[in-house]
């Protein structure tokens, strides 16, 4: 059996007190898992912990991904550089995704390949006409598509996406779902996403995990 891309054992996440405990999950290459659960349950906290952005309280997260750019994280608030163009935002992903050395360690000239990659990825999300526009002049849904392009340009082995389909109409959501599924399936990578809407979670994911099923201390006294 293929080695999991990520293996999470008995994880406990939270800030001062635990929000979620006893969380277990394995994601295999080519697999997409969606986390569902009501607002305030700790979904974002869980994703940020797996991304290594906040410390875990206890448990294990074993990732089988490359050190540089191996995890692509799409935050709930996107984290785009608002004054910079679509091109430059996608470039931030591409910088972590393009090989800078060949097998013998020689430095590769990658600037022309980088430009091709950025243009191709922006085209995939249907924003070619907006490539030189600053992010602040794009609609909410267009900004979500830029965040998707930035992540794909990074060629991550594990994608963590926090409600990245919100604000997208059905047509755009369908095309982004297709794009992400193709990326994960064709490259044998893995994806863990948080999705409020169960129908969309079912549409994109192979498997759904309800965070409400885990031991949650949402209303407990400290
Ligand atoms: N930086 C922080 N410091 C302390 N507590 C926080 C912090 N961020 C979030 N929380 C608290 O942790 C709880 C869970 O927040 P989280 O953002 O993980 O929920 P969520 O499940 O993603 O909710 P939503 O569906 O609304 O996005 C909330 O009660 C929130 O107030
Ligand atoms: Mg959240």
C-alpha cells in the first residue's frame, strides 16, 4: 500500500484549552478529504496546526512531503498581497514550486519557465485578462481563484484549503473543483479541505470527516 502523505495520530489542537482532541486521520496519495462541522468548532485551528502555523497541544503529525513548498495552504482569508498583481501573487507560489537545481546540484535558469508556468496557471483559473490587475480590484470570487492558482503553481504534495470555494457561483465552483481534483489525481498528491456546504464537500472529496464526531470541549470551563 502507498505510504500516506500525512498521518495524524491522537492530535489535540487549541489555544489555551483544547478545541479538538483525539483527532486521527491518514490521507493517501491521490486522496481528497473534507472536514465539515459547525462554525467555531476548530476547523481553521486544526488546519493551521497541520500547516505548522500554530503549535499542536499534543499528538503526532507525520508528513511525507518535501521541506520547501511541500504544503500548499489556502487560508480562509486567502492571504493575498492586495496591492500586487495577479501575476506577482501567483509568482509567490511558483517560487516554491520550480526546481532550482538539477539532479547534480547545478543551478537552473528558471525565469522563462517560471513565466510560462504563471501564465498557464492563471489561464487554468480563467483570469488571463486580469493578470496585471492588483488583487484589491478583483471580486471576492476572483480572489479565491488567484489563491487556487498560487497554490497549484507551488506544486504542493499536500494542499490544505480552508473554505476556498466560498463566494464562488456554481459554475466557477464546479470548474475550480474539477481543477483541484485533476491536480490531486494526476500528481498523486493529497488534499485536506474545510467546507461548510455538505453538497460541495461531497462533490470535491473522496471522504468526509465530521469534526463534530471528535471529542470537542467547545463549551467546557477551563
Ligand atoms: N488566535 C486565536 N486565539 C485564541 N482563540 C482563537 C484564535 N483563533 C480562533 N480562536 C477561537 O477558537 C475557536 C475555533 O475557531 P476556528 O476559527 O478554528 O473555528 P472554525 O471551525 O474554523 O469556524 P468557522 O466555520 O466559523 O470558520 C473559536 O471559538 C475562536 O474564538
Ligand atoms: Mg474557519
